[in-house]
C-alpha cells in the first residue's frame, strides 16, 4: 500500500490529473489544465489551471455517479470570494461518456478512463477511511504515525468546499440543513419544494452541499440561512 497517488487523463485540449498526497489526509485533488493556442499546456507551477479539493464525502458522491447509482451530481466550492460550479454527469443519460465540469474546464471521459477513475477513487477512499479517520490523540501517542495531515492543512491554498458554521449559544448558524425536492433547474438556480409546501427558486451559489439533479427526489440541502428566512422557509 502506497502513501500517495497520481494519475492523468489527457485529451487534445484538456487534461485531468487525480492526486492524493497522503492516505492520512481526508481529501484529494482534481487538477485540470488546458492546451494553449501555441500547442503548449498550462503550467500548474505558474499558477495556471484549476485545482479543486474534494472531501471524502464528496468522493462518495462522485463514486455514486461512476457506479450508475445516480445520473449526475452537482455542487459548488467556495474559496475566498470565488465560487466554482462542479458537476459530474453522464452524457444524455447514457453511461458511455462522463462529463466532468469544473468552472470553465470541461473534460469528457470514455469507458476505459471512467472505469479507471472509479477503481482509483474507491481504492483511495478505502485507504482514507482507514487512515485519515484516526483520532488525533492516537496519532500523538504513536510517533511513527505521520503528521502530514496537520502540515498540509496549514499550507494548502486551493479551492475548498465552504463548511457549515457550527451552531453555538451566542451566534445562529449561517447555513441550515433542510429537506426538499427539486422541481426545476437553471444554470444558476434550483426550484426546490420544501417540506412546508413552498416552492422557491434558490441560487446555487447559496447551496453548500452536493445534490442529486433527479426531480421530485426528497434530499437534504445545506443552504444559506438568510435566503431561507427571506422566503419564509424557516423562521
């Protein structure tokens, strides 16, 4: 069992690189680069390309698409003031071409590629479930246990999923989990029917969880509390 993984899927115009630096880190990276007009490729070392950090929970959602359990999965990542739309979707509902959209980068994976991606993600996820969930107290008591998780968390500056704020006695949560089903969708918003019967268009930029695009399926959404209050979804 190795500690890190890297695999590339290249086409004529877009390359997708899958990277996991350590099995003890509960996340991995997808890096996309484009071919330039002069035939050269964008250089990550020069800050070019796009990098997205996926948590182990998001890895599970991607695997669900690859395993044909759902037709697509979409989410938003927020880093500072920049929001990046992400989606994994089978072309025309068929399962012979998988489209990966991350911001302005789009990469289509053929059968051999998405099969390898599925096997790789499942392998990496299994490792991370075993090693990245070890309690901190155990790691401190075992000097042979790597502390790369702590070091990496301090220096990583790539896109990350915006976390829900913790509820506390002094400050209400900025993000609230609510149940609902999708009734309609545009590029920038979802029409959601909530448990109280209200149907409201919710901007995707205010949704901080992954969601299944299938209509009328009851699921949980993590949404900015202010827009839920504005539309009287919550009090």
